[in-house]
């Protein structure tokens, strides 16, 4: 056992970054956006299901959609300078989150117009 540090071979080298940057992939944004859009369809489930299964997820659509935007937009901004970065998941997550925000807002505006 010697005190001289020998260089490691290629198979023994490991990446030891004390502050490694997180990889921005957009997976969280995609999952949250798809979940938010899926929750919009819960009222169309069969009537035999209890009401809490059919209507409770509607209360969570906007928070989950906002979280999709909060997770997806910083990932897209972080990937801005990288040409080979996979932006697809983040873009789809942001798009689904935006749709999940706009559909309830459009429904509310439609209801207000119908009540007048």
C-alpha cells in the first residue's frame, strides 16, 4: 500500500463533481400535465362510482396544472442554450398544463355568459 495516488483506468474512473447540475428532462411536467388533463375527464366516469371519485379530482385540476407549468418552464429555460437537449417532455407537459388551466377558465366564462 503506497501513498502515491495512481491514475485510475478508464473502467475505474468515476465522475465526482461536488456540485453536479441536475438534468432537466421535463418528466415531472409531463406527468403532472397528463394527470391534470386526465382529471378533467373524471365527471364522465360511470355513474355507479361514488361521487368523491367522480368529482373530487376536479378540485385538484388547477393546482396540478399550475405545478406542471412550474416544473416545465424552468426546465425549458435551463435547456435553452443546449442544442441536443430533449425538450419534448417539458414542452408537452407545459402544453398539457396550459390546456388544463384554460379549459376550466373557458367553462367558467361560458357559464357566466349563459347566466346573463
